C-alpha cells in the first residue's frame, strides 16, 4: 500500500508504464477524499513550452529509485483526460478520468469531489 506521507518525495520522478516505457514526470498526487489515500497522479508530458498533465491511477504503483511504475500502458495514459499545468481539475471532469480507466466513480453523499490534490 502506498502511504500519503511518501508522496512528497515522488515529485519530479519519472513515471513509467507497466512495460517499462517512460510516460513523463510526476507532477502531483491526488488522494481519495474519503480515505485520504493516494489514488491518482498527474504526469507532465509534452514539449517544454507546451506541457499538459495527464491523470493515471496509482493504486497498484511500484516505487523505485527515481521512478513510479504504474499498472497501465503508455498509450492508454496518453489518451487520458488532461489539464494544463496551471489549471485545476474541474469537479465535473473527475468521473471521465475514472471511466477512461474502467474504474468505478462515486462522489460524496452531498456531491463532494472524490479527488483532492496533495
């Protein structure tokens, strides 16, 4: 299990896919607002002047020296919903991220967000 206290150490490490291919660089970790456990990461990709942040689940991620290995292939991650590097994830876009990876989405009883940036 990944612990929330560890995520600060991961910033700027490489994110690699399940086959060992580099996807990009870890920008931030989002936690599940119900459990406060790490749930998603944003991966910075693109050209230096045109970066974007892609979302990828990290429930089964493996942490190594200088990298975070996620359980998804690069092509799937590259097609995931994204935001600009200075943008905030709109609440209405959360469900699309979960649906992209075939994961169940459940907002809070009062419509609270499921993800919060750590």
